[in-house]
C-alpha cells in the first residue's frame, strides 16, 4: 500500500513538473495575440507614396476625386479626374454603401501613356472627416 501511495505521489509531482507554469492560474499568456483577429491597419497614401505604376501627381488627383465620390450617398457616383501635365485621366467610383464604421470600397481607373489600369481598396472616413485608404492594390493593366 505504501509503495502504491509513493507511486501516486511521484506521478503527481512528475505531472506538475512536466506541465510547468501552465497550470498556474496567475500565469500570463506568453503571446496575447489571438490568431485570426488581426484587423487590417489603414495605409494613408499621399502623392509621394502612390501605388506602383501610378505617378504621384496622378494619384493625388485620383484621391481628390475619390473623396468627392465617397462623400456622395449615390453608390454608383463616378467622379472623373484628369492631369493636364501628364495627360493621365480616369474615374473614382465608390462600390456599395458605407459600412457601419464609415468605410466604402472603391475602384479608381487610371488611363495614362502606358495603358489602362485599375486600383481597388477601401476608403474610411474618421470622426474628423479625414479619409484613409486601406487594402489598396493595383488590379492590373488592360
């Protein structure tokens, strides 16, 4: 009987040793990040950081047209833009209605000397009225 009690005690101690600090209720998790719950951080684009293949001046004008387009409650309101200096032109179009957090998907068309391309992403307006762009990607050339 004593041998059996010793074996149970040794097994319990060995289990605790192998489990480490994980059994302690006051232990903090080593990594507080929960997989799958990360939100995309908005990337604010200026004329200096235009998407690849789009001139900075063209991007600034396209963004200005986009701000006008997303201010409209019309879901299909395309606002044209053009840059007389480069000859580029295009349209900025919101896609769908604004979400509860004030974001709208958009598509910007760009026609320049190299051809036609499309940029897509999400535009979010904060409480101060500042528009930030996220998930911006060039869809390709036509």
